[in-house]
C-alpha cells in the first residue's frame, strides 16, 4: 500500500492506495470507519481510502451555524431530511462521500430500507454544502463538487471562506462563481431556504 501525504502549505486528504488484489467490501469499509470515528474517511470511485483529520475549531463552529440554519428551514418546510458531516453516502459510481451538510427529499430517503439507512446509504443527496477551511486545498473540493453533480446531486454549494467566494454547481450548467455574496437561496430545490452568510465568513 502506498500513502500520499499532503504538502506543508495546504491540507490534502491522505490517500491510502488499495491494490486491485485487495478487495475491501462495503461492509468492511463501514466497519473500518466505525473503528476510527475520530477520522473522517471517504472512498473514491477507484476504491482508494481518503483520510481527513478533524477540521479546525473555527471552521467547525461555522459548519455548526450552517447546520443550524438549514435545520430551522427543514423543520418549517417538512419536505426532506438533513445530515451533518458524519453521514456517509454511497454514490452511484461507488464512491462514499460525507458532505459537510446534506439534504434529501423525504420520499427518496424513506424509499430506502432501514438496513440501507443504517449504513452508508446508497443514495446521492439532493443538495450538499462543502465548507472550505483556510488550510484546505481548493482543487480536491472542486473535483468532489463535480462528482456530486455527476452522480445525481441537484444543487451543490462550495463555500470558500479563504477567498470569500461561493461556487454553485448545478446539473448541465457551468459552475457559477460568486464573490462575497451576502445570501444564497435554495432555488427550486430548497424552496424558500435563504442562507445569510454573515455568520459563515
């Protein structure tokens, strides 16, 4: 196994390369993650393991604000369910991703079996947010956002606190880049959801 480590100037996931001769099943991957709860572990479409250390406290606090704002809207709207960064989802391409914030329409979530919901559910969220911390490398996050859209996510926001920009991803559209926007709206995916960014920057 070959481990790729991040550079000194930026934080990248540690990529644990898995040779084709070693097959880690979905069940085994789930148990690996359960045994290492202090780490955020994802799997890419090539079945390599991506190991990310806990985020810095300030970014964690901003992410908490994000979850709270979306949570308030979810309670009022009632059409879907929300998830924090500890939730993993198995995308159609086989990758297992854990967005910082996710939302799924209630009927899609309820169509899964209880057993599927208890593991890394085989479903792409309808909406995701990734929050870039000051030390995160931008390119891997952009690639992850594109992967979300390619696998069925309807709307995705990459909030870049470092540059105070937001990148909006939608199916079959170019990425929209906003410089220091004051608000974001959920468009026709999260009708009526308005995110004020003053607590996020």
